[in-house]
C-alpha cells in the first residue's frame, strides 16, 4: 500500500489510505464528524495544509461528532484549546508560532500529544521530525496523518493515512 509520508525511525504499519474531495465547509465538517465515530483514546491526528485549507473546519466537525458542546476556534494565538463534555476530550494544538521541538518542550505542550482523548496537531512540521512522528515524543495509539490541499476557491482534497505501531 502506498504511503504519503516517510516513517523515520519508528516502524509503522500503514493501515489505510483514503482521499476525499470536499467542495464545501459542510462536507469538510462531515468528514471530521465521520472520523469522530471511530477515534479512541490515545489517537493523534496531524493536519498538514496551508492557511485557509480547512484544518479548523475539520476539527469543528470532529468536535461535533464527539458531541462536544464547545465552539471550536483556531488555537493560533493560544496554542491549545481543550474541548470537554463529549464522548472523549479533544486537544487541539496549533504549533505554527513555535520554532521547533525546544519551543514545544518549553511550553509543555508535549504533555497533550498522547492523552485519554484525541489530540489534533496543526502544523506538525514544527515537531522537527520531517513528516513522521518524533522520537522524543510519546507514541500515539493510532496516528492519522492528513494533508489538505486546496484545488480551487471552495474545493480541497483531504488525503489521510492511518498508521499504527
């Protein structure tokens, strides 16, 4: 099965690869809602995509699918939002303003990577491990790596793969 990302030192098995074309905010949210039906404790979802590609919209759908009553916002200025009250807690991190692993460790955000809930990481490139999971961080139960690629003003490809150790 083809892979979207290099694996690095952590030996991972690709469990599935999917690609969905979204042509609306509602469709992108629906993808997140569908994912919420299958996620479990210790899952990490990394989101790769340019500004405006739909990362936060996807998280909003996931939070709704988990039955979280919270309003989802981009954590760009606060680095972390925690949404509780649903089936699982949702930890939404945005690493855009951090420079690398040292900055992440200095803020203490690494404690939210693998939790009793689901962790979403926007701008995972800041982990300093290319596009694979960093050796310095706890390993997730399941890792879903997602690429959002704009193809038009309203359309985007959402390509993702699930990997496990």
